[in-house]
């Protein structure tokens, strides 16, 4: 690391931090203006509100982290080119490959930060933010969806017509044990309730039918307790839960849902792979920005920034298209997560080869 390297790295990181913090302040102001009525109605404590915004910032910044790296690269590199600093650097005998070294170091450093944040910091912050919103912003869930089906193991399937969270009661509960295509046992209960202290389900007006070939045994029980591998909270989960799970927790969740026979898991696979692919996008966009903005053009910084915004928009759209194809059309989730990086990595290599010529 020479003085020139430190000079570029400081400009790189400094511009990035200034841009992303400015965006964080603007995002917090906009979010506060949208939720001010909810805050006035529910009157959350001041410390809870401050903690909410502390947890709000990582999620919103992680969403656009690579793009701010890109914009920061273009902005300060374009300024250097406009002041003929890059011409002087290259005229001194420094190769373009050597000139890119501080960009590689700065981009790699920010890539590692984003990688760690995506897998651990952002999900933890999102979980706390969701807890605040559930308490002070969103309306409390009263009943679950209708006709809930869960697969708890390879042989055990459960059904519930609906679950009322205010009375802690579920209706029309059924648990079936199926071996291959043969129904071995069917348990039906008129209604159920969950004991959260003992982690057991209480079943009322139970009918148990056991099949043994052509023979069938039937048993009626007024009240009984049974342990099942799910809780009332599992009945109200939506796809947004993926953002609040760290990567190890997300892997555990995927394994559980896969065991239950859930078929729509691509959205979770894409989320897991995106957490790794997105930080590398920041590194790739750094190389693209350095190659584009290092040339002094008549349009100056304005032209470079306009081109950067267009490329950023294309990157976002390519990510959305690939995610949609994966969740709706069955495209491999790993391929979907990495398609934008493959496309823009190819563009970065082309621009680099063009520059060194």
C-alpha cells in the first residue's frame, strides 16, 4: 500500500460512507412520516422508537449496499478524472491494473462487511424491527388462514380448519398417519387448544380410527393431550419470515419445511443464495465504475453518474426478473441469485480489457 493507494481508498470509503449515511437519514425520515400516526395512537416509549430505527437502518442499507458502492466509485473517480489526476497517475508509468489495486482492496473490504451483515446482522435487526411493528404498528392477528395443512414427518399429516388466537382454540383438527399410500391411523378432534407452558396440544371430543388391513378399530375420547411438532405461531407464518432468520436458522427452517412436504421453497433458497451473491455484486460494480469513470469525457461527472444510474437500474431489474423466474417458473435458485453477477461480471471484464488496451 503506497500513498496513492491510501489516497484512493480513503476517497472511496469516505464517499461511500457519506452517501450511505445520507440515504439512511432520508430513509428514516420517510419511514417516520409514514408511521407517525401509528406512533401517536399506540404511544411506544422513546427508547423503543430509537431502537426500532436502529434496527431499521441495516435492512434498508443492505438492500442498496452494492448500488451505493457503485455510485460512490463513479462519483469520486469521475472527480479525479475531471481534475486530470488519473491522467497524471497513468502518465507516471503506473499501469491500469496497478491503478485498480486500491479499488480491489476497498471493494473487497466492503464486500466482506456486506457478506457478514447479510448472513447475521441484518436478519437479527429485521427480527427486532418486525417485533416492534407487530406490537405498535400492525394489527394483531386474530385468526389464522382457513384450511391449514401441515406435514410434520414422513408419515404424519395434520389439518386444521382455522385457529382463533383470541380464544386460543382451533377447530376441526385431524392428524393422519400414512404409510406409503395406506392410511394407518386417523385422529379427529372437534376442537383443540395449545398449552404454551407444557408445549402440548389439548384435544377435545376425539375420535381415533386405526386401520389394520381390512379391520378397523374406533375409539372415542372426551379429552386428551398430545405433542405435535408445531405451535400456533407456525400457522401464521408468511414468506417475510425468511428475512428475519440468520442463515443457519434459515437452513434449519428450509429443512423443516422440506420435511413437511412444502413445494414452494424456491423463495427461501433464493434468499439464502442472494445473501452471498449480493456482496460480490458490490465488488463487480466497483470494477465497472472504476473502468467507466476513469476516462475524462466532455460530459464530466454528470455523464458518468447518469450512466451509473442506468446501469444500477438494469442491475435491479435483472435481479427481480431472475427471482421471479425462480419462484414462479422453477429456475434454479442458485442460478437466479447469481445471474446479475454473471452478466455484470462479464461487462466488468470487457470494460477492463478495453481499458488496458
